[in-house]
C-alpha cells in the first residue's frame, strides 16, 4: 500500500505537513506494525510467545538452546521436568561421534566407566505436566514417554533430538545434539526406519558441542569424561 501511495521513482510535489505527519506516524508505530502477529523465530516459525531456554554448563564450556515448547510440548515438558529436578546434573556424554552427534542423558553415565551407559532413563511409572496444555503425561513402566511425531522439524546442525531404541514410545531422558544435518533421522523421512523428533536448537555455543564430539574416544565414549554440571531452564 505504501508503494502505491508514495512512488519515489518520479518527482512529486508533497504537502510538507502531510509528509511530516506520515513520517511521525511511521516512527511512532515502528516496523513491528508490518510484521505478522507473534515473534518471528530465526528458523522461520512464527511464535505467539517466547519459548523457554536451557543453559547447559559442561566441563568443557557452556551452550544455550531454545526449547520448542510451542510445537513439541510433550517432549519439551519431559525434558524441562527432568532438568528442573536435577536429573541431568553430574551425568556424562556417553556417546560422541565426529561429524555426527553427541548423545547424553543416561543416568547410568554418572559413572563414566559404566558399560551399561546408554541404556537407562527416568524412573518408570512417573509423570509430569505438559506445560503448554496443563495435562498430565505418564511415563510407562520403563520411564518412556509417548512419541511426539507432529512438527516436521529436521535434525539440522545444533538441534536437540530425542534418542530411542527404534521401537515406538521408547524415548525417556536421553537426547543427542546434531553437529551436521542428519536428515535420515527425521521421523518424516522414510529413507530409514529411524524416527527422532527434534525439540530444540542451540542458539549460543555450538562450538562447545563441536569440541565435545572431537575429543579422543574409545568405542565412541570420551576417554576423558565430559560432565554436565548443570542444566538451567529460563523463560517459563
């Protein structure tokens, strides 16, 4: 509408007072008047409210991630519930692979020498609140949550994605951070049977995760344990 009202490609005689009025109105309203309702996220989603964030402090540095509560409330609320309870504090990254991902979140990894690290999860029969809806979500007897195959969010670099056994509804507390675009892990990519839903993305400190996946390993486990000291949730 502005381009039709003011064609700057040709000289025109403007009423000076009218021009001043229009300029003042534009300055007062600001650019947000021409943006869609809600917050425009960097990856192209329009958010009606800001998502919470998680700050991960590790023995190799810190990184921060946006948590997609708006589109992945079941998975994100599970993560937030565990983080706020201190579940992740003191655990180690039990599987890191260069040019692939870093996996974390198994309670058995608190002992970095534990051979069964990667097989654990939350206590079975527990529950948590879906922060977006207020509903109660039950974990099954193995501590697993329902699969949330809803939002088509790809396993791009820096994204947080749920780990599972490959069986339906087998995700619990473990997740991994992609350092490359692992499209074949998308739940909506039928090229493989892998189905790993994304529930967040790093906004600061991706270089820390890239350093973690580059450490010397033995059978994909860091030789020097990389410890998660704390996970702090903000913005709820």
